[in-house]
């Protein structure tokens, strides 16, 4: 269920400004999206895991706030990011 270090490096290399960029908003959104997808799969199997569900809802809120920030800052980067990640809105 957890994301390995190698997977994180791949995500940051693809969505960050450079390979070591872990703090940019785009890289964080991509990492949150991967975590959200994994938690969603976990919750499909374990329907009564309410503490994980709460963590998932918090992650979705964090991602939404970061996406709103990116949208206000640069609308084209926002559109490109949600297209690449497959996030609907």
C-alpha cells in the first residue's frame, strides 16, 4: 500500500521541475494522486476501514487546495497537470 522510494523518485522526476524537486506543487499533487489511488484500491477490499477512509478524505482535501493554488497561479499548468494525472474537474 505504501509508495516505495523508487516510485517517488519516478513521480518527482516526471512532474517536478528537475529530478530532485520534491516541493513543487505539481510534484506534490502527483504524489498525492498516487497515494489516493492506492488508498482507494485498499478501501474497495476493506470496506469497514474507517480510519483509512478519514486519511483518504484528508489527502483529497490537501490535493484540492494545491490544485486551486496551481489554478490561480497558472491555468495552463493546471490544465496540463489534471490531463496527465487523469483528475476530473
